[in-house]
C-alpha cells in the first residue's frame, strides 16, 4: 500500500512541479511566434527527461548513490569539478530567474514592483528549507503546483484543431526567423531538461529510501509524471498560439503572457496566471537551492539530507545558503526576468553533454546498476540528442543574444 501511495503522489506532484518559469516563458514565446510548430520540441524534451529521471532513480535505488556521488567516485574529483562549476553558474542564474518569476507573479496581484519581493522570496525559500523535510519540498509544493493545469483547461476550452496539433509533433521548417526558431527549440529543451533534475531525483530516491524491489514505482512515476507534465507545457504553447499569435502579441514580458488566459477565464485570468507562475517558480527555486546543497555535499562527502537535523549537516545548509545569497545578489543588481530566463535555459543545453554523457556511462556500469543497465537504443538516442542539442546551442545562442 505504501508503494501505491508513493506512486500516486509521485505522478501527481510530477505534474504539478513540471511547469515553472522556463517552461512557461519558452512555450508562451514559441506559441505566440510560431503557432503549434514547436510542439515537437516539447515532446522530444519530455521523452528525454522521462528517460533520464527514470535512470537517475534506478541508479539511486540499486547503488544507493546519487548521480553526483557516483560521478565523483567513477571519474574522480578533478573531472567532477568541471560539471560542478558549470552547474553552479547555471543553477545560480536559474534560481535568480525563478525568484524573479515568483516576484513578477506577486507584482501581477499587488501592482507593487517585483524588485520589492526578491529579498522576501529568497528568505521564504531559505526558511522553507530550514524548517521542512523532503516530503514538504517535493510533495507539498508539487500539489500546490497543480494550479498549472489551468493551461490545459484553457487549451481545451479554446477547441484547437487536433489535426494541426498532431502534425506539429513532426519537426517542420519555419516560414521566417530561422535563428529564432532554433533558439526557441533549444530553449524548450533546456527549460525541460535542467541538469539539476538528475541529481535532485536521485537524491530524492535516497531520501525516500527507494529500494531495488520498488523500481517499478520509479519507472511508472518517471514516465507517467513527466508525460503528463509535458502535456501541461503543451497547454501553455497551444493557449499562446490560439490567443496571442492571431493578435500579433509577442511575449516580451510575463504581463503579456498573462493575457493568454483572458478569453477563457475572464476576470480571473490575471490572478490565475499569477498563481500558476508564482507557485511553479517558487517550487523550482526551492528545488534548485536544495539541490545545490545535495550536490556539493555529495561531491565533497559531507553529511547531507533535507530530513536530517540541520545541526547535523551544517555544510549542506551552508552550501545552499551561500548559493541562494549569490542568486539574490545577482537579482538585486537589476535584471529582466524574462530575458535572464531565456538565456539561462538556452545555456543549460550547452552544458548538457558534460552532465549527461558521464551519467550514461554509469548506467551501463554493472558496479552501479548490476543487471539493470540501460538499453543500447535508449543510450544512443539520448547521447545523440544531447550532443546535437549542445552543438546547436553553441551556434544559435550567440546569434540570438547578439543579433547575428
């Protein structure tokens, strides 16, 4: 019965925790600029994420090691410092963007400038991590995040052409702005498959004491939860395509993105969008921050755990506190939340190869996964997509950022 409860909670909270600042911003911009054309990018990214999260949970259940700890052991500290440094930079930017997204959500409700909410939100993030265990972080925020199902409801109520959506699962060439199209495709992948998720899910499996006999729970949660979550992200794109594109509204701010809810939800559109954005962003900020503590502690062999008394894992707390303060410092220097989000998720794809490829090696090492190694096809597809995505990101990100 306990396994069934974990399965249901895992699937439901995966749906609620899927959509955050990166998913909303990339899907909203893609829909407003290219209609349904980039649904294929969400589908591919979701499938990759499902495969990777299932693998990370499997690694933890079988080896009793997280991804960061296993990479440190298998490849050595000198190698591990490279992905660790890259993740530190990207995760700091992402935490800044997520806190900024949550602050924008409060601004939509109060008309008070988002800058005034940055420090209180950072403090609230820290207090939640100081006072709560893993169940609150994962399940509590995930359940609140079910408000993002409003995007699916909105898309359904708008009655899109199902055949057009179906055709968009196959990549097509855009009629204009090829670089922008490629940049948004890369950004969608980066927003969906953030590298921190691999270690966060494996750390969660350790926190919840997932065993080898419960691998079916891990597999079902990964595939069902992520696929349903991908549907929510597609709901953002479809709603944006049907509401914003015909009116030639480009999403240059979250305030503009909120307009996509008006035809369906009327007077409740802005509050509902603010709730979806705010809860999704705050939940992601908490997960990113605690994962920094996980990663540093596991790489340097410190005591760690969201369920442990804080006095027993002081360096774990110090690590996530330090990075949270860094992110707040970046935010207080002044930034455009939407632009920072788009840059961060695109750069995420650039570093994916140095994070994902070593992980795939681990998943074929019987020392870590015994007889539960990954198949050749899954490994090959993930490796190819990761490398191609990284190369594409290196090309299109500078062009988009600097107007090449």
